[in-house]
C-alpha cells in the first residue's frame, strides 16, 4: 500500500492548516510581549480573573501565556491586533476541569481566556507587578516558574494526524478505497505506518494547525466537536543549558481549542482546554 497516496487523499478532507510556531527563550519580558508566565498586560479598570471552583474559588488565576497579535505574523482567521491571554489555576490539573472529558472542559471555571482588542499603551493605566493579585493558599502548581519570551517563526502549515479525532474515520475511508484488504481501525495497521499517521512537529508552542495529545483527543462528534480549531498549544520543553524548563506533569501538553466561527468573531467565551501527559 502506498501510504503517501492514502495521506494525499486524507489531506483532501483534512487539509493542512496554517500555523505559527514559537520558540521559547529564557529572557525577561515586558507587559506587551508574547510570553509564557510573567506579569500580564492588565488594565486597572478590569476585573482580574479568579477561580470559580474548589480550592481556587475566588482565588486569582495565573498567567499561562500571552499573545500580542500586533507583533505576530498573521495567519487566516486569527486576530490581527490585540492581546490574547490564557489564565489557569495552579491546582494539580493546572485549571482543567476535574471531569477531564466532555463539556466541562469548555467551562471556564478555573481557567480563563481574555482578549484585549484594543491595547492601552499608557502603562500607568495597567497593573504593575506589585498590583497583580496573588494566590494565598498552599503552594500552587504551574508547569513552570518564572517567565519565558515567545519568539514566533514565519507562518507554516501543519498536517492532520491520528492525534485529531477526525483523522481515524477519514484515514480508514481513504485507505480502504485503495487497499486490497480492508481494515476496521487504525490498530489494524502495520507498525510501519505509525510514522506516517502520527508524525507531527512538536514545537515549543503553536497557534493554528492541528493539536497533539499525549493521551487522546478529548473531542468527539458528540462532544466538543465544534471546537475544531487549535487556538494555542504549549508543549513541555526542557533545555537545562538554556535555562528552560516547562513540564506539564510527565512531559505533557496544554491545549486550547475553539470553534472556527467564534475565533473569526473574536468570541472567546467557548474554548475547550485539555491537559494531559504520559
């Protein structure tokens, strides 16, 4: 079986998607930078995000990541201006819903997505480091300490792989149309095909493209299937020589997914957030 011919047909249904990949660097960041951690851009007249459940009820959330789209290469459907932020609780699931599956993953209880469409340049109107609310419970958990700057690459494309919940059905259809002997699931494939169906770049971070999961895609046609677009993904990154250590549990990922139509409307009220690890 010519696996590349199968993948060529798969890409007709699940075409490569534009993406911007990022490299994480160990540098001090400013209020307006795209970054991991650090002091968030935050207007003084806005209500700071707080948790809604468990030990983090009413406790301030922590900045996971911040993207300044005025300074990023543009890809279709994503903002061309403004700052997008990802806040999470420092609990043992990093703010992900304890149910770990289905609609609770889209309930922004202990995580929050905030979009500042118009950026205030006057820093006197923004919270300083000393003014950012701090969690006052027991030691919290975060995938990192400190801060890192996000350096964007030029726009690229990413192919769908078996990490995506839509891939299996599409691949089987394309495979069986070409094969002499049909298969019923991806597990029936010879191991030689694994590289082709699971191969995926693991950038430090990415917007757009397709997600990767260390376990399985929490979405399905019945639940969260409308969250079809990768909004942001941050992978575990370990480079001791460069002073970089981001670790989601045991070498996992943090993934945020949004309906395409919501993204186009700059409506971030429905975002599915999944954390998983090995």
